[in-house]
C-alpha cells in the first residue's frame, strides 16, 4: 500500500479507533499511527516517540527520547488535559505570539481593535493569540517511510467568524510534525487568502525538561546578539542591549537566573539556522530555528523567585522546566512596526505563502 493511501486511510480510521498500519516493522525505522484523535510518530533507531493531539490545538503533548519525557505535561492523562487544556508541552501561538501593548494591533496603516465581548482576547495586555487549544485542526496526511514519519494538519482560520472578527485576514495554516534523522521538525505553512498583505507574528512556546539533573543544574545557551529591555508588563520598550549584559558568553546556569527575556539578531550558521540549547549532566536539547524565525523568548522562572533577569506573571508552582520559544518576531512586533521601532516584521502578500521550520534535536539520552 502506498504512503498516500495510508495517509488517507489514517483520517478514515481515526473515527473508528483503529490503528493505522504504518507502524514500524522489523525492517522499517519509522512509524506513524493514529488512533482516535492521537497521532504517534516513532523513530526506532533513535528511540524517539512523539505524540500529537490535533483536537486540542494540534499540540505535540509528549516527546520521549530513550524513555525520557522531554516536554512538560503536568496531567495524569490525555482525557484530563482535554477537560481543562492549558499552555503546556509544545503549543502554537497565533495569529500573534506573546504580548501586545494594547487591545488592538496595526497592519497596513490601520488600527484593528479587538472585540473584547467575544471573550477570546484578554485585556489590557493581549497575550498568545487565541488558537492554542482550538479543536478546529483537521488531519490531512499521516505517513511513514524510509525518510521519516510525519503528520500534517490544517487549520482553516477563515471559517471561524469570531476569529475573523478579531483578525480580519482570511488564511489557512498547515503544520507538519516530521520525525527524521533523530530530530523532530515542526514545519508551518501560512497561506494568505485575503486581499491585503497579512503580517506574520506567530510562534511556539515549548516547555522543555531534562531528567538527568534538576533545573538548577541545567545550562542554557542563547545564540543571539541582542536583548530587548522589557517594561513591567513584559513588553519591549524599544531599548536594546547586548546579550552579554545579561548572559556572559550567551550562556547561563539556571540556578543563577530568573528569566523572562526576548532576544533577536540571532547567530546563524551558513544555512541561516540559529541554535539554542539546554543541557544537563549528559542530556541535551538543541532548538534549531530556520531563517524566518527572527527572535526567541527564554522563560525559566526560578523556584526561589530570585536571580538575574525578569520573571513573568503567575508561573506554575512546579518550575522544573525551561521554555525556549521560536518566534517569527519579537513580542509586540505588530504595534512596534507601525511605530517604526521594529523593522523585521514579515508579511505575506495576497495569495502568497509563508513557510518555515524549527527542529528539536536531542542527544546524550543513552548515557
């Protein structure tokens, strides 16, 4: 059976709760299976399994490497999570990411005020958009082959009147989770169906954890040159400083820091990719950002509430995690671009497509 037929079969079988037959055989490295609304991707050689829940924000809620869970998921079961979903594991943020400095945004020289009566945008500081836990994603392809395992889901933003009221740009989003070569790729494609250029300021908010040491013993490395100074609401002021002023050498041992920071001017390799890292005694996660991810947010609240850097509001009681967030633009980019204080905001022309990936690459989990 071809991989395309398997993909179409995955969607049909999902409702019946039957496992897709693309599970790895003794000769096959990669597998992709769907049962109900959970899709699991496996890489037998790298000993990685990724579980995705398209019906709740298309969130990858679990990533296991050699049996170690590297995404924070503080729920006893998927059913508990579905009953009270929240930001956890690997959520998507759209149609904008992180904070805006007023309940409105600017695009193409116009100001668009949010309708707060709808209830999907908070005030006075809107945050993280309103797509994080939506059930409107639809699986369109599941496949496994010699080169990897993947699942692609689509979100038709334009079909939701309450969304279009808040963000009047018709568009679709396709997201592919692809497990290959010992790494998880998250590939996002945005197609602008509207008659006007659409700004792009989406992002992801992964919650990472290591199991070989406590949070205070982890070290992060941020491949960036610029840090944005934030105000009391964690919104960039427009003032910047070198990363070295906060993180000497771009590195920090987390016991000394209480981080909630926005970075840009990323350090890139010859292919245009930038790498951020968290590592413990032997375990390491590299978060590799493609060229169209122009910023990163690092959030690592200190259990004692002390240390260098700034802490965001109301962190969870359990803080054995670090968030390294791939961002298409800095926080409040939509409004700062309109005021001329941010110059890297990207747009998609009518009928155009924006596409980019980031990768999570684990190592050291077998030692």
